[in-house]
C-alpha cells in the first residue's frame, strides 16, 4: 500500500481553525477511503487532531528545519508522496510533492491601503514562489486563488488543481427553523484589518438606528475567544444570519459553513464568495458602510429573503462535501504516483 505523508504544518499554532479545520475534514474523508497508508506529519507541540485511520509522526517546525529535516523523514517513512497543507514544501524532497496555496495577498494593491496595511516581506514572497514552482502539483481552494498562483509562478506548464474546501452538511432547514433564528448575527474569523470588522461595526450601528430591534453582532475568533466545534455548530444553527464582509479572501470558509448549516448569509462581493455561494447569499460591497447596513436590515426584516437564501444555500453546500475533496485528492495522487 502506498504511504502518503500529509504535512500538518497548519496545525502548528494554537487551536485548530480555518485552514486546519478544512484540511482535517478532507483528510478524515480521504483516510476513510482506505486507499493508502496515511501519515500525518505533526509539528512539535501541536495538538494531534486524532483522525481515524491516520497515524501521526512528529515533524520539525520552522522554515529552515523543515527544509533540512523533512526529506530525511520522508525517506524514513518510505513515503511515495508528500501532500502539504501549506505552500512551503521541501525543495529536495525524495518524492513528488503537492503544495497548497491559500491566498497570495501581495498581488492585490487594496491590501496595501492605509486602513488594511498588509505587507509581505520579499523573502516570504521569494520562498513561497520557489516552493510552488518546485512542487509536482499545486492545489488552490478557488479559481481566484489558482489564477493568482499562475501569475506568481509565471509557469504555463504548472500543474494547478482547484479543490474547494469541504465541510460537513447540517440538517436541511425548514421554514419554521429559519424563522426561529433569533440569536445574534454570527461573525467567524480573526481581527486582521482585511476582515473589515471596523466597517461592519459602523454598519451595524447605522442599521440599528433604522431598525432598533436588530440583533447584535457576535464575533467568534481571535481575539474574542475560540469556541470548540460543537459550540460553533450551535451558533451556526441559531444565528439570525452568518455575516462575513472581509476585504479579501482566498476562499471564505465561514461563508460555506453558514450555507451548510442553513444560515442566511450576508457576505462581501468577492470572486471566491461568488464561487462558493453562487446566487445564494446577500452580497454587499465591503468598503461601503451604507451597503452593509442596508444588507443587515434587509436580512433581518425580510422573512422570505431569509428563507430563500437558507434553502438555496444549503442545497448549494451539498457540492462541497468532504467526500468530494477526498475524491479529488485521490485522483491527483493516483496521477502523480503512476
């Protein structure tokens, strides 16, 4: 049986959120197929996600240690393939490597605006592009990010494969369940400027002056506090709507999680969000406070709109099942290991 090493670098820091959660979901579905000996390379001191059918091996942390020590570890494991959850694959790996690129923010001028101020070092850009070019294949979670990766790599022959993140599907919503949603608007994610919290708060305050009964905002994620998966699912099941008005995303997992659990979704009009939701979300311009405020009022006030978005979004989310991720990974692994 082929041994496939899965690079768990995404589990290296703190609780499992975002990218780590999506990777764990895909890996669990992949291991359940039983096609390969799955080994998770877990960075030192990281929490073991304890995925059934996946054995765990301690792996190095840090860019230099990874480059120097991962090739030896792969040889020791007799790995036929390294599937990484991040872009930083070892350049001298003894087997084919798959890099995963989640976003390439330095390609987007809007992230250098004074109210966002994101900067990427030249070294980080060089190292990321070098790793992507060295990989046998590159995975991207959206067509948007795949286009960015092709621009960054400047290689027409690059093997780029789009595999959207998957998530578990909650119960199909009923009209009664949608109408009963009365808890706060749920906002998942951290507080980096790109997540646009300041504008969202300003928009909510403006909306409250129009509709005094408007539910409050509930922020979940650093620095407001981590909740475990069970608590998060309860919040998704009861929130008035899922709100995600970020300025930039390579994918947008909160949007997918909202759809999958029957929540009406209000999100920024970004290409990855369109890829996820299709027409089953209330889209707003993330730089327009008035537009965000109007969207909040509209979703709270319009019962029929909430019902339509919840039903359509849940149906849309079925195509993002973890099994679809596992099947896509398997096809790529088979191709690379012939």
